[in-house]
C-alpha cells in the first residue's frame, strides 16, 4: 500500500528526503563560490586576466540563472505529471553531473567551459529539487504542522549555502575536484532513497505546456539578468559596461520579452505563470519580501567573503592560500543563527501567527546591517560574530513563516506552480544581487581607488609611471582579486619592477598587509552603500510581510 499523508511516518520520510535534497542543492552553490581560487589554480586559469572575467562570472551565475529560469516551469510540470516523479529525476541528474564535473579533463578556458556547461545541466536537476520539495512537504503535512516542516526544509537550504562555505574551504585546500566528489555519495544514496520511499500524494492536474510563455520568460529573464551581471565589467574606457550596446540591448530586450510574456500569460488558457495568484495579497506580498531579502542576503554573502578573504584575514596574518577555509569558519555564527531560529520560528509561527514572525525577523536583519555599518574595516571579531549571528537569527525567523504563508495561501492543485514561483523570486533575487552589489562596490572603489594606489605605491618607491599604470586597472579586477583571496601586486608590478626596488619595499608589496590596507578604505566606502541598501530592502520587506489579505484570501 502506498504511503500517504494519512500515515504519520510518511510525512517525516518526505521531510527528511526533501531536506537532504535542498541541502545538497544549496551546498553545491556556495561550495563552488568559496573554492574558486582552488578551481582557477587547478585548471590553470589566471583570475586577473581580463578575458577570464567572463569565466568567473559564469561560474558564479550559471547555476543560479538556470534555476531562476526553470523552477516555475518545473513546478508546473510537477502539478501535471507528478511532483515526486520530477523531484526524483532531479536527484538523479544532480548526482550524475557531480561525477562528470569531478572528471574535468581540460585546463584553461576549455576546463572552465566544461565546468560551466555541466553545472548548467546540474542546475536543471537542482531546479527540479527546488521546484517540488516545498510542494511535496505541503502535501504531506497538515496545516497546523506545515510551518514547522517548511521551516526545517527552508532553513536547511539557507544553512546549506553557508555550510558549503566551510566545507568548500576544507576540501579546496586538499584537492579542488573534491568539492564535486563530496556530492556523489549523498546524491546517489539520496536518489535511491527518493525512488524507493517517496510516493505521489497529490492529484495530478492535466494540462498543456505553455510553450510561448516558457520561451518568452526564459529568454527575457536570462537576457535581463545576464546584462545586469555583465554590466559590472569595464567597457570603452568606463569602469563598468552600462554604456555598452550589448548591455543596453540585453536590458531593453529582456524587459520587452518579459512584457510580451505577461501579455501571453494573460491570454492563454493554461499559463505557466499563474498571474491570478498575485491577486492574493498574502501570495504577492510574501514573494515581494522574499525577493528583497534574497537580494540583500546574496549581497551580504559576497561582501562578507570579500571582507574576510581579501582584507581582514590577511591583515591578521593568515596566508592567502588558507583564507577560504578560515573565511568559512569565521562565518559559522551566521549558519548557527539560521539553524537555531528557523525550525523554532516555524513551529511557533504555526500557533502565534506568521506575519509577526516574518516582520520581526526582517527588522532584526535591518538592525544587524546597521551594526555592520558601524564596524571599522579591521573589526573586533566578537562584535562581528554577534552581528552576523543576529542576521542569521533574523533570516531564520523570516524564512520559515514566509514560506508557510506563501504555500498555504494557494490551493492544493496550485502548489507546484506556487513553489516554483516562490523559488524563482528567491533565485532571481540572489542572481540580481551579483549585478547590484558588485556595481555599487565598483562605484565605491572607482571613486577612491586610483589615487590610493598611486599614493601607496610611490610611497614604496615604485616609479610614478608604473604606479599610474597599475592605478588604471579596472576596479572590478581588484574586487575579484579580493573576492578570490588573492594578492595581485606581484603580477601587476611584474618581477622586473619588484627586482629593482629595495628588498624591504618589495617584501612589503607582496606580503600580507599591503594589499588589504590598500583597498580597505575604498572598500569600506562601497560597503557603506551596500549595507544602507540592505537596510532599506529589509525594512520594505518587513512592511510587505505585514500586508493583510483580503477577506476572500483569508
């Protein structure tokens, strides 16, 4: 006899397996993020060479772009053909791609393209997991336990993004291929377990695939997000590429295609993106808040990695080769905050109300961002740890009630589509954060970095002409160097210039202290802009979380 929601043990099987699936999918994203220095070294790719910037961007954004584009479609297909069927297939695709990624036979650009291409395929599997896990849990659990169950699942997903930072740091210091090996046994066992234990508990809903909606949505969102991300690269003598015809075309074309998509969805009988769901105040405001916090959280993750790997850890004597590991370790309080507050707030919000918990979590995040504003670049770690812990607590308080609120606001036949739409907003927000926060940081660096470079280099007896040449490096190159935990001074100056300097000055330029001190002032200026925007997003999201539904929505 098939297990169903009436069997009390099945709901825990569904929760455990989908939580493992979400944990695996999100660990995979961040484990690559912090292991990029080891990956670039492993495939012999120079991170400062301008032609390699695109490889770096696509390693960051390829996985997220695919998940942002596909989760709605795959959620819809789950409603039509079976959520468990698509979820199980996603687990299998994910596991197979992990094996293929670890076997990259190439180096240089070909090696990067192999990784980017197979991560795109892997993202299809990850999208199947993301699009259907929340719907499977919602089907399996009664309404009075749904917040707790979704809280565990969502917090595991969020915590996975930070667990990956620690795990990636540990594994990358051993062998860069091991960051893919670690997915293999979990993926294989999880796939077998999913096929043997999960069963369809929802009624399949017959329908047609909205091909024009899928095509216009995928093309429009991909064009828009890719243009935003590529906008941080220099173009035509400008520090960023917003004046590039290709970027402008991508932005305008992406918006135009999304407008066409909305027109299509309003007219077809069975739309991919069910616009009528947005008439529900709970659904629309919950997704708006989720998108804003995904942007803020994505920006926070990038900024903290740059802050730790590029500045704080080298200033405190850590070797650049060890900074990925220690950056992950020093971010553990953020993960603990999620793990502590998520399940607890999910369970309590089932009884005490979801809106107040979601709003309070975002207000706490805003307070923590405000505290980070007051930190000096070379901060005291206990204060920093407390602030990121509070940020994690706030994120956990928000995420579980918010997800439960969104998923409970729709009927059983729409849960796959709603789960996919919710995941789309989250993934698009994370991807959008790359363009937004990197652009803001580049603006901050461009205003102060060139003069700082000239002053600091000439103080170390570097010839003025060479200092001016180094100061002309695009700020995004310096930003990526800090992001990768890499001191670029030896490469920028060259062995000939360094050999001509007094030994003490040459040692200073290539040591732990010079590069972090060089960029700390300009970086802090950009960081202030980033955190003010994150505060604003948290406050707007808090207000959206309090939006009361109409009587018909209740």
